[in-house]
C-alpha cells in the first residue's frame, strides 16, 4: 500500500510548488491553520448482487440509522507563514452509526448492526479568488457488520473496505457568509473483509467512488472583510454524501456461490458545526 500512496502524496506537494505566484493575488486575507467539525445525521445503505446464477444471495437494505462523526484538518505552516507551506496539511475524519439492527427473512431476532468509517490524508489546499480548492491523497476505510443474535446468524457477509484514496474538493464563497463545498473521491480497495474470504468470493477485487456537497454559513462575527475568515469562527453546515463500492466477484469453476458483481451504496445526510482558527495574518 505504501507504494500506491507515495506517488499521489508526492503529486500534492509538487503541484503546489509549481503553482504560479500570481495565485496569491486573489486569495483571502487569512488562511485556515486548524479546522474542527462535528456532526450527526442519518445513514442509509443498499447492497445488491449482480448475476446471482443460483439465486442463493440476498440483497440488503438499511433504511436509515443515526450516525455521528467528526473531522480535523491542520495546516502546520499556516501558523507561521502565508506562503506555499501554509497550503500543505493533514486531514482526518471518523464516523459511525449507533442503535441499528437488522432482521433476517423468516426470523424474529434483531441482529446487531455496526458501521464505521475513517480516512486520513495529506492535503494540498490552494487559495483562489472564489474560495479554495484542495487535493487529498491518503487512506480510507469503512466497514459494515451484521452480528449473530442467539442461534440466528446473518448468513450475510460483512465488509471492511481498506485502501488508498484520492479526493478533489473546492470551497465556493457566496454572499451573506454562505459557502458551498462540492467534493469527489476514488479509492482502490486492497482488502474488502469477509465478502472476499474463502467462504464467499476469495477472488473479488473492489473499487470505491464517493461524492458530496457541504453548505455552510458563517455568522458575521466569524467573518472578516470580503468573506475571509476571522481569527476564530463557528459555521453550522448541512452535508450530503453518497458512496458506491463495486466488487468484481470473479467466481471460479467449482465455487458454491456464483455471481458477477456487487454494488454497495451508502447515503448520508448530516447537520454539523465547524470551528476554524485562522493562520498567520497578512502583513
């Protein structure tokens, strides 16, 4: 995995160093040095099998479950300078669901259901006249597990996707303190958990895509001139996200289970609060 990450991580640093100095002309008067956020909402999941030859596999739907998460982004250089070193940072996010259960057809036991997600990346953030754009290069993981209740087993594979991820996002400043931040990402999962085990589909390979948008509002007390962030500020936000993990199952001759693929979709709706600390002031 380290070899897969080395190239995109270097690309973040190199791309920033090659940006023309003219980019400074339209950047905000301050850049973030630290951003913290916490949110809560709901997550839904749908998993469907493709080309299930023997009809032995069951699709799965979780209409919705409460979710809670948090994230942090820190730009160490921004505490001391407004130059290109202030554009390099580290970002991480963690999230999980609570209070969820599943039920197998023909059974009455509530099966404990757990889901979690985590990502960590190097980030290159480029200030622009309309806001900012950034590139993430790192690792991501998300899992979904249905446990046993009594003598009732789920007869359904758990997943634990893990691998390198690249993400691209932008922050667009709008009037009255509003910002809109769309984002997209792609991942190559190097492991997928139980679904890729010998009991299910040991030859499966997996990829992931994700997209989202965040709409935030910063009160006047958290805003400086021309919508630049003040030294400290709070901003509530609405965040909508979607991800799809796709597995090519690649069954072999003699396998008990035969299917062509799997599509695993998740949707999030979150309300949260962000706190930001600005970096070095302009001179």
